[in-house]
C-alpha cells in the first residue's frame, strides 16, 4: 500500500526536504514528516480517536496536511477533506453523513465547536487544543478505505465517494509512469484545494519519490501565487491544474515567463473539465509536456490520459485519450445511436468503493469480474483508439421536442467566442454566456453559430460576463451563471440616481450591462478605479462620497443605496449623462493621489493600497 512506500522513502532519505512552503515556513524533511505524523497519530489516540475512524481534515495544502494524511493512514483510518471556507450547513452534512470521529484544523473556531464531533487543533504534528468528544468509528466501514471526498449531488446534498487504498495506490503508480516523474529533481506545486481529488496528484507524488512539494504561498489567490512560483522556480516543475485556471495563468504569465518555464522543463497535467487546444498555444513548446487527464472522483482522480503532440490541431477539444493501466472502458450505447458513441462505463482497480451516504446507487455495478462505474459522461471512440469527451448525459435538455446536449453547444461557443463560454436553458430558451475579451465580436457570433449548429440549437440570446464564475475546484460554475441570468432578467424600477451610477460603472469598467449583484472589484476595478468613481460622483452630486462606501458596499444595488443614504435626496442634482462620456478617464485628484502616496505602491503593479482617510484601517484590493 501507499503508506508502506511513503515510510520506506522517508526512512531511506530522511534528510531530504519533502515540503517547502514558501516564503516563511521552515523546510520539512522526510524524517521530520514521519516524526510529526507519529506524534499526531499518538496524540489522536490519547484523545479517543480509534482505528477505523473517518477523520476530517480542514487544512490547506502544506506540511500540516501532509503530516495529517500519514497520521490518519498509520492510525488505520480514512481522511475526509473539508474546505476551511465551507458554509456551516454543508460542513455539518459532511460530518453527519461521513460519520466523522474528529475534524482537524489549524485552530478551533466556533463553527468547528458546533459540529457535534471532536474538533482538534494541530500544528507541526502536535495537538494544541480540542473541543468536544470523539465519536465511535464506523463499524461497517470497508477496511481498505483511504479517503472520502464529498462531491455535489443531483439532489442538492453532497455525496461522499469512498476510495480504497488499492485504488489510490494504483493511480499514483500509473501517474508516476505515464507522466515520467523522475525519482528526484523536480518541484511539484500544490495549489488545488484538497476537497478536489485532483490535488492528490501533487500531494502524494512527492511522498513516494524524492521530489519536493511546494504549496502556494497564498491559498486565497492560488492562481496568482502559482504564476509567481512559475516565474521564480529554478528547477523542472510538475503542475496540475484545470482548464479554467490555465486560462487565467495564460493571462498572468508573459512570453518571457513561459520561456523561463520551458527553459527549466515542465510537465503540465490538465483535468477537471473539457480542455481546448486553443488554451495551450503558448505552452506548446518542446520542453513542456502537456497531458489531458480525465477521471471522475468515482474513478480515483484520473483514469485516462492524452499527451498533446506537436502535430495536433490548435483548436477544438483535446481527446481524453486511453485508459490508465488496470482500467477498462466500455460504452453503453443508446438504441439506434452510433456504435462508437455512448455513456462511458469505467471498470478496474481504480473504481471507488461506493457512496457512503447513498447506499445501493445504480451508478456502481457489482457482481462482474471487476468493479464498474457508470460515469454519465458521453464519449466517442475514434478509429485510432482514442476516446473523446462529448458532454454530460445529464446536460441533455429538450427544446421544441428536440433532444439537445448543452455540451455540444458549449463546444461550438468556444470555437466562435475564442474563449470560455457555456450554454444554459432558461424559460426563454437556450442562452449563451461568454467571457468578455478584446477579440469577442458579438455581432458576428450569431452568423458563425448558424454555420455550426442546427436551428433548434441556436441560442436565443448571448450574454457576456467580465469573467465566468468558477467553483472552488476551478471548474466553470454553470449553476451560478444560471442564477446570474435570472438576476439580469429582473427589471429595475426607474431611478435617476441608479441610472447615473450605472453609467459611471459601465464607462469605468467597460461593461455592456450592470446588474444589481455586479461586484465592482470582481468586474475588474482596483483601488484607483474606486478613487476615480467616488471623485466623479462627488463632483456630479455636489457632495462628499466617501471612498469607504465602495469598499463596504461593492455590489451595485448596495452601493446605490449607500450613496443615497450618505448624500440624501440627490436625484434632482445628478448631472446630465453626457458628463460621463466627457470625464471617464479623468485621473485622480491631487488629494486622492496623496492618499495613495502615503502608503506607496506595492511591488506588484496590479496591486494598490488605499487608505481611507475617515477610517484607521486600510483595505488591499488584488486584481487577478
């Protein structure tokens, strides 16, 4: 099992650094990792945590997380990652449905204390505080269980996927071979949240080799921190990311940064959602190996892979490739459908043990020669033996009696929009939502889509957002987009002040539309924009508009209400709309610039510090 391999490497090369959490955390050697894990295991036993338990880990990527994983496994138990920022109702559901005996965290908060289980604060392998009592271990738990990952469920409640030790061991062995991971000499950044099982690639590979794990410096801005690491690293790297995160990296990294990455040598593994060749253009260099990894959580991180080749196209979806060793793919074909298309059924050692809170799910197939899982993903097998992802089976909708796969429309949208875009079904029909960028030509999209899609699949409307929202795991959040569309559809009553403020926002942020829930800073503003906005409104309204208003009320509707409360009945005083066009690019006043100068510019040109004169504290806005 994997724990035996980890202990063997750590004992043999105890002086090697296994984890370097930059910039301030000390280095953790392999011998130190084993010592801390043993101390934590013994500490958990002393406070009543027994063998066979499930233990929640509310820890960010870093030394304490690696220590906790080894401690839990050496205790004969399974770990359950919990997002430190998870909302309390969902956290309670995970504790209840996962039957957790304890939850480990850096410190005990009121939320941890209210989880009806043992809360344990851990630092450097030491139990520093506790609250509550450990519950008894699960009597019917499968002894082979390594971890449980809770994923979104179709019922609205999370489903706990139980994965065995043999499955995760098989995955790590396959990944090490398929991605040509050397015995030593590379850095492996860890920026993905542990609740996303893709993170296990970057957490566990350093433990079974002599390579170094490097958690990102700032989990709250993981992509920016990853970009910084790529700029600074002086050794080959292995990066695991999602297509959506990769697109942001694409914008953050200069050609020189990518040239530096290529000079060092890199392996980039992309997974979690469909990958387009167009997102890889600048990374396709001889010394950068790029892999598209496919696999649902129920098939243990990844179960198939495709390596991008020099002669591959520069647009269109990347194949999901061929199955991992020990894994078999088969197709559930629809009656009358193509022989080479259907729902993907995954069989083999990597298939999970089942759901801990959905007994008897028909997704898992038992009784055959190997465990199997019905993925719900539609795929196509081409003549070369490569599998291609076509979309989710549950993304199938009906429009005027026709069956429509939203994934197919997504594919066409990405081609014509040349960037992230998705389709969703509303009461008014299919609506396309695209991410704004300089080359997006809305006028040309309709005619281009007509060339790719039949009439019944044409979107009835095309909307844009400054950036498509992502889930915590870095995937495009279709549910939030649908909610955003619903908010956009709500008419706003006539309001002279709101209309004027909206014009200011649209002009400053270059937005086609401002919604009630539009966030000023998420839409692209920074501290200078905030100074400019409040200065303009103060002049427009003939009264003071404190800069603190936009920081305290960043969404449009809240900001308008705050301005109204601060300035009184000013509707009749609002300047004429043409004033907006005249002074959009007006620079901040001398007084405003003096405020900035008092704190100074940050080293990063995209980060500014503003001190509100009316308050003793200041707020930093980072623009990603």
